C-alpha cells in the first residue's frame, strides 16, 4: 500500500514539474512569459507607394483577432504587456507570367508589413522584422470587390500567423 502512495506522489510531483517548468504554454504554440496578461496593437501606417484605402484598419483587426483567438491575453488600448506596431511598406500588383500577345496571364498582389514588437515583461524578445506574402490571380481579372477582399484576407492570414509565430510561438 505504501508503494502505491509513493507512486501517486511521484507522478503528481513529476506532472506538476512538467506543466509548470516551461512557463505558460498554450496548445496553439504560444509561449507567453509569466505575468503577461495584455496586448495592444497600435495603428499600422500605410506607407506603400500604392495606397489601398482601409488596408491599415483591416490589417490591425486581423492581427488583433488572431492573437485574441490563439491566446488568453486581453486586448487593451494602451499600456499593454505586449505591443505591436509598424507600417505597411508594400502594396504591389505585378504581372508574373505573360501570354503570347504580351499581356499578363497571371498577376500577383504582394503586401509587406514592417512590424515592431515590444515585450515589456521580457525585453530580449523585442523584434523588428518585415513580413510579406502574395496572392496570384488571373491576368484577365480585375482585383475588385469580393476577389480583392478574398486576396487581402488570405494574405493577412499568412502574415499575421507569421508575426504570431515570430513573436509568441518562437518558430
């Protein structure tokens, strides 16, 4: 009977050590330093040569939503433990392939975002990096309406996940 009791205490102690030894961990891969409770996403200026109206607002919302959905952190407007800010540096549409009539067979929308990340609880994690992704679409199509919204959504999904991985998942 004593052996069973010691085995139980050993397993309890071991599991406690394993669960608390690495700080806070979520199943999304986020590794948030102990004591971190809030985050803020400041406005991302649109400094691209080709300015798409509302792009900075849509990107900010996409980043806020991703962090909210993948962590237990609370979004605040100021004095966040984690701070994201930066600017949209590129919004470019360019042909990627041509037809025999010298027209674009396929176009590519590329968006690049420069991010500055500040971790007030662990300043060694601060980061400044540019993230970029693209979406190809047929050269005969115009990037308007639903097609433009879908392209922005797909690009933002990839860029925001890359930002999350670089700042909180450490991938």
